[in-house]
C-alpha cells in the first residue's frame, strides 16, 4: 500500500505522480474505474454470443403455443404481431443451435480466456502502483457483480448521406464530443477532478500499459474508454501516444550506442518479467532511483520527455518499468523500428502472394525513389498504432496508396500492395463494363426492381449477361487472390510484423475481402488482441451472423460494415458466388449488436464510387484520424470523375443515335471491344511499372539525366515488346487464366505465359 504521507506533506519541488495528485479514496476510485471498464469490455464480447441479441421480442421458452400466448398476462394481444413473434422465436432457436456447436463454443472460450489473462495482468500492474493487488482484485469482483445486470454497449446503426459537413464532423471528433457515443463513459468521481490531473491519470495509464511490454488492441480500447470516462477529448490521447512513441524511440537511439546498456538488457532478459512489478511510485522504491533498468532511460533524457507531459521524470521511468531501459523491448514494440513491415519478412510473403508488400503512406515517395530503408526508419513517422489500408481494385498503380493518404497521422499508415495484375485487370474490366451501352440499359431496368430480386431470381437483362465475360473471370481470379492475401496478412500480423502495436484494418471492395479472410484466419488460429478496429466498405463477403460472429472475436474495438443498397455492380459481380449467405456490401449484419452497420446508399450510386469516398465515409462514421486537406483532394477527384463520366455518357448516346440500333450480335461485339481495351490498359500499366522498377534497380543518376534515362527505358521497353502487336508472344489470355501454384503458394516457372514484367526484363537485356 502506498503511504499517504507522500501527498499530505508534499514538498514544492516534488515530482508529480499518481501518488501526489490522488488521495487514498481517489486511488481506489481509479482501480474501480479500471475494473468497471474492463468488465464492460468483457460484456461486449459476451453479447456476440447472445442468441437473443437484436431481436425486437424476447421469445420465451414458456410460450410454445397460441394458448400460452393468450394466457400470458405480460403479452398484449392487441399490440403484438404473433406471426413476427413466431419468426423471432425460430431465429433464436437457429442461433442457439449455431452457438452450441463445438466450433463456436471453442471460439467463445478462447476469446474470453485471452481477455481474462490480459485483464488480470493489467489489474495486477495497476494494483502494484496505485494501491495493492488485493484491492484491485476486490474491485474487479465488485465490478463483475454490478455489470452482470447491465446491458453491453450496442452501437446504433447509421444512415449517412452526402450533405453532412465534413469539417464539422472532424471537428466534433477532435473535440471528443462523439467519443462517448462510440465508447460510453463509465461513471467515476475522477471525472470531476481538474483537467490537468485527469490528463496526468490518462498519461500514467498509457505508460503502465506499455510496461507490460506490449500495447495490444484491448489496451488501446481500454484507454479510449478511460478518455471518455475522464471527459477528455480524444486529441489528448492521440497526442500523448505520439509524444511517447517519439520519446521511446529517441531513448532507444541513445541507448543503442552504449555497450553497457546493451549488456544490461541482455543480462536481464530472462528476469525482466518479474521486475515489472518492482516499479512502484513509493519514493526510493522506484527502480530508476535504486539503479535498476530505468536508470539508463533517465540518463538518456527520455524521462524528461515523459515528464513534459505533466508527469515527473522519475515517476515516468518507474511506470514504464523494463521498457524504460531496453532497446530490445522498444525494438520489439515497434516491429524492429518499423523494419519488419518493409524488410526481409515481406520478401518471404511475396513468394506466396505476388507483389505482397506494406507501403508506408507517409514515406511512399522516398520508397519510390529507392530509399526504402530511409523511409522505413524515419522516426518522425513512428507511432504506437498501425493502420493498414487495402484497395479493392486498381486502374493505375498509384491507387494502391492514394486512397489512404486521407488517414491521419495519429497512426503509422501503410497501404497493402498485392496481386497488381489481377487487381488492375479487375479495375479496368469494371470501368469498361459500367461505361458500356448494355450496362446503361440494364441499370435502368434494374432500378425498377430490387437488387436482391435480380440476384436471387437471375433476372439480369440478356444484354448485360452477354458482356459478363468481361468481368466475371477477372473478378473470380481477383477474389481468389484476395483470400490468399488475407491469409498471408494474418500470418504477418501473427509474426508481429507490426510489432506489439494494435492494428486497424480498412478496405473497400476486394480489400474488404482480404480483411474478411484475414480475420477468419486469425480467429481460426486463436490470434486475439492484434486488431483494434476494422472498417469493411462495400464488402463482397457473406453477411451471415455466424461469419461475422467469428470475425468479431478477434476485433477488440469497432467492427463496421459499410454497405449500399444501390451497389448494382457488386450485386452483378457476386451473383455467381454463394449468394444464399447474403452480401455484406449490400445489407446490414443482423444479430450482432456490437457490429456497426452504416448505410451509405444515398452517398454511393455505384461500386466504383468507393475509391473516391473512403475519406468521406471514414469522416462521417467518426473515424478518429482524418486529414482534411487530403479529404478535399479526394472530393475534387470525385467531382472530376463525375464530369468526365457525364461527357462520356453524352458522347456514347450521340454515337448510338448516329449508328442506330444494332443487331442481335451488338452486345457480343461490344464485349469483344471491351476485352481488348481492358487488356491494353492492364498491360500498359504493368509495363510502365516494370520499367520504373528496372530504372530504380539500376540506380541511374538523378535530375534531368535520370528523367531522360527513365524515358529511354520506357521507350526501349515499348519498342522491343512491340506493345499491342505481338499477341502470341505476350499471351492474350495471361490476365484471365488463373496462375497455377504449388502447395506453398509459389508459381512454377513453367505455368502460364510470362508476365509483362518478366518479358520486360528479358527483352531489355540490361544485364
């Protein structure tokens, strides 16, 4: 127990800490707040396994017949829809059967086991610093009893349109006014303390959680709840995270040059677990004072960095525990200082999924210039959180990164690159299809009915079905590759490519399919605590409760399904898949109160719009990191796209009038023309990328000379490849034939025609 004398007779020059600003009752309130919050988080997990969740009625087992319903005094026959009551009871019975399956019972047990172990570690650490382990355990029991009767947080479904002011939304989030809706505050007397003390409490909690030698997803969610409960704006937490990340990395940089420090870290590697508990704030008991592991950090000045946030340097070192003086632990926290996400580990994954790589969004320009190590090691971009954006199709290679520039600097942002050829082929195919005469006619017909009637009844117009060959095979291939990329992404996260930091995943179209595959793989492998939040936009995935229940087990924070009922392209593409399981990108997810459903039907008129609406959607759902300047650029790009589409539509209509109505083979002829256009665009993009890679690999000069050299490389490649005129050599079916792979995911040397990149390398004879 911390002695109260430390705050009853405080000296003027005494450093501030939890012991100096909180009395015994307030420290007890803090441990109770942690216990209450973690119990509420646990209830959210349990709600995902509630068969009666989201049902308007509560179909009781005692109401088995019409007579039972009539005799029930609590049932108002005049106001009750008996047929709906029966439907709800049937749904509940089906869910109970699913939840009682061995597979689902194991998911539930495993997720709760992981959470309980994490919570026990947190409460022990808090108890050691604030009062005692016994007190923390007692508060946990009290909190569990109180929360047993409380309902878990159920985020409301949203319907957003295109009229909301983006800057207003971002401003509300930055002020923290909407944080309470996302993470409801837990009542605590600490909320009435002066702001500086509440900020110091939050800062201390961040350091204490880091002292556990990781900053996993539930730790981050806990801090979000604490921020809300302490009535602080979200910006306080995000700024704190940024400063702590910078302080730790600067300290590690200083420590890495000291051989004595490295020796000390190695000597204490085996015993650092129990030493965490020694870092209390009771005066001379702090390790930093007694010459333990925290001393190097104080010497390096990072304690002062932490103290600049309102906490004394010595107390900061004590709260961080072993993290304070070990470059090994700090390196592990940040994934070897960011190198794992761009280094050798990714090269290994690229053997399983073609082009697989994490591209740093902030350092993308340096990476393009060939300075990959510099881009990966820039400490100014290091954060305590990681966000990965995943595009769902491409029409140009820059679209791997461009949509994700809108994600703010509160997290370390990466774009996932994978299977460029498949995604470019899909993007060009979809663009060609929606520009076709057949699609224009079909869309007018579809609007007269509901999209699900078309999908389930196969009521698509004949002309549209004739041009379906342009998109069906590219979509099938890209979907299969996306699933494989999701499994590889899960493997990268399990192997801590991101370090010990929480990851947020955002994807649209097949990017959401990658996330779906990743989350199901994580759940299957029992990899909990890695993913903080997920946003799936226009997802070509099943919408069944069972599928999303599994995904929910590995997401600690928000799981958001963004859908549009007007997405006719997605409905058409997905018509040959398992549509009996629904389509998440077209409908809400039922039966899971902890899943947020966001209807953007009024914003999204077609699937291809998502590429230009990522920022607007994230902004309007209260996503915490948004770059308003990039958001404006995104909106301008959408405006230009719409103007261009209008011009093309008018021109096509004029040409149609001049040519008159074609015969029965018109759709087939249009499909042939579209296929040629798609192939040319895809090959041209891949050729350009291959040329740029060759240019970079040769390290040719800079400035005007480099520009001239790059141009000559491109011209040389174009000339030697006889672009567009040598179909036999280049292979006209290379983009529509699935690549054969061995059991390890590698592509045999003899399978299929050579890619443009391979041909470019061979024919340019640069060696």
